[in-house]
C-alpha cells in the first residue's frame, strides 16, 4: 500500500522531536529490534573513575560514622580533619586489591607530585564533597576541584601554554546548562540584544540554531557554512564573513556536530587573523567532542581573550546521566571589557541587578555573573553544581591525565572507527576520512550514496522526486532504523545523521544493509518510471 503521509508537516520539527515520531514507527513491530542511531548517548563508559568514586564514598561514610557513633541510629557527622590523611592511607593499604582503591591512591599521589596541590586539603574537599554535606563553596566551583579540572581542560584543549592561574571555570550541569546560562547572561548583560547579528558555524547542534530565534532573544543568524567537498572545513570566504563588524558573536561546535570534523590548522589561523582585525568579536566554542580527536586544539587555545569555552564530560566518559560540564573563561577577556564599555545607563542597571551579592558590582566578572544569573541572582547563595557531581568530574579528569599511554582514548577511537567502517562497507561505499575526522557521528549524504552506488542521473532524479523525510520514515517503518534529518542541523543537502557511539558494530552493519536495500528500491522505481 502506498504511504500517503504528508511528510511536509514534519519539516519544522527539531530533529530531536522528529526522532520521537520515528521511534514510535520503528517500534511498531514486535518481530524486530529497533536500531536507534538517532541519539548521541554513547554505549561505552569509563569504569576506573566510577570504581574510585564508589570506594571514596565507602571511606567517606566510615569517616562520617566516627561522629555521633554513640547514637547508633544511622546518624553521622562531618569528617574529622585531624588524622584524615593517615586514615585514608590506611584505607588504601587495607583495600588495595579492591577495584578503584589503587586508582584513588595513585590519584592523590598525582595531585601532590604532578599538580603541586595540597593533598590534605584536597582529600578533605573530596570526602566532604562526595558526602554532599555542605553547599558548594565557592559556588562557582570547589577550590581544588577547579584546579584539577583546569589542568585537564588546558591539556585536552591544546592550551598547555596557558597556566591554571590564567582562567576561571564554572562547573555546570553538562553542556546543555552551559548553553542556556551563556545565552541568558549574554542577553542580561547587554552583550547581545534583539536584532543583533550572530554567526553560527554550520552544520551545528540544532539548539544553537533554535535558541537565537526564540522570542527571548530574536537574534539574526548568519550561517558560516562548512563545505562537504573540503571534508567539512570552513572555506576562507565563509570565515571572512566574521570581519563584518555588525556580527557580535560566533557560535560553533568543534569538532562539529554532525559532521564530526575538527577545524584544521589553516582555518584556525584564519580565525586568529580575523580576531586581530576584530578584537571585539566574542567566540563561543562547544568542544565536547574534542577529546575524541587527534592533536586537538580549541579556539580557546588560539584566541583565549575572545573565547568562551564549553566542555562536557558526557560523551567521552559515557556520563550523560551525570550532567557534568564546565564553562571556561580567561581572566583577560573581551567579554568583561565589553561590559565595562557599555553605556552608563546600561551599567547602572547592571550594577543594581548584582548589588545584592557584591559591594562593587561594576567589577563583577562575567563568569561570576553567569553563576548569579543561573539562580536568578537572588538565589546566588545556593548556586553551584552539586558537590558529588564535582567529585566525579575530578575523578574523570584525573583518570585521563594519569593515562600516560592514552589507552582509554585509543580504545574509544578504535570502537567508533570500526563502527563507521562497518556501516559504510555494508552500504557499499568506502568511508572517507582524514586526520581531522572524529567519527562520533556521520552524515549520510543521500545524493552521494545514489551517485556512488548507481549514477549521476539517478542522484538528480531522487533529489527532485523524493522528500528526505519520507526516506527517514520509510527506513524506520521497514527496517526499524532511526536516523535524524541533516536539515535540522543546517546541513545544506539531503542527508541523515547517524550516531556511531550508541550501537554495536554488527548493528551498524545492519543499518548499512537497510539503507542499501532502500536505495535499491528507489533505483528500481526510477528505472521503471524512466522506461
């Protein structure tokens, strides 16, 4: 029976809302397993730092029980500082063979010997933090936790030349919270206003396209389009759009989502040159996939004064449920300078906004305004990421920094790249890659598939006669495969995004075979109608 669904009604849905409709269709038959490659949640995770977290929790509970032990009613108290380190060392020796305990011992040695931090104060912070028995103080991030994660961020973002003392971090509930907080605080502090132009590196994670158009912001979007023929690098002509002084900010994801390609060195140099000409340009770079890349260098490393960095632990450590991320800003940054240069009337309004939390609001840094704004200012005193979350974040960071052989990273790269190869092999195509590819996602280009499998005439026919949404619904209905439309990510040609992180290798082979079967069915239709 011919499908009479009006696919045009789905055109304006976010890819993540369209996904729900595709899932319902893919699950409609009980005789098959749905293959959901539409979501980026990985099916791998880091075990060592999780083992360490739970063992640290065991030690912390024992410490808590030293207080009020006479009550015998399940009541504990704050850890006793005196002798804490000695008791911890005894715990390590007694339980060294228990998974996670050896990691803790090595981690505290690393804190002392490699990062030069006070291991006694750090232990106190970790034990109280994992118990969650105090409000987060400082509210932006726990003091020594921030130092550890700073070291991790600088290492992973290719900015080792910077010192920890040159930046601040705000620990947040994953990249999602970071985006929401940054957009809101930029608006509240007069950095972006209704009608302002912002540049967006496309294709991109769809909320960066959707949020600016909301009534809350009403920004004018200028797309900086990467070119699939350049392996998704930005042509210089596109980047030079940023020289337009009316563009207030440039938002991008690097490595990109969904092409999963990091910005190459040539483009980084061009952007650095543009920033020299436009020292007022604000850059927001979301580098969640940077840890999957080889020799990654963030724009934060290239243009630290102009860049707000967002990093999330969610994907690399398989920790989407933990909601762990940071916002990083250099002490010397254009954002603070721009706020200080706002018109006097605007600055007075802002001084009043933050006057209840500091005595000199005019000197309040933007990153601390982010913290306050995240809790509507009035609740600033209870701001901050929960302390157990911060402890797990620290253990994730330490796990990677202590992995001298980069064995965890190498394993993840192997897993993902084998999946990519399997999908394309069974689709009948060779997966093209280069040193800038990350392969966390892949964009399956409809026109390219048709041309490579058959010929140019068929590729032109299918673009003219088939709605891309129809293909997504057909493969969901007939094969139980869920993919997301490239259009929702501002991809300029018909395509589908497949995550290479959340299924197993044989399942990607099945997706490739299903797509090849669908292409054959369309080709048979084309041949029949061409007679």
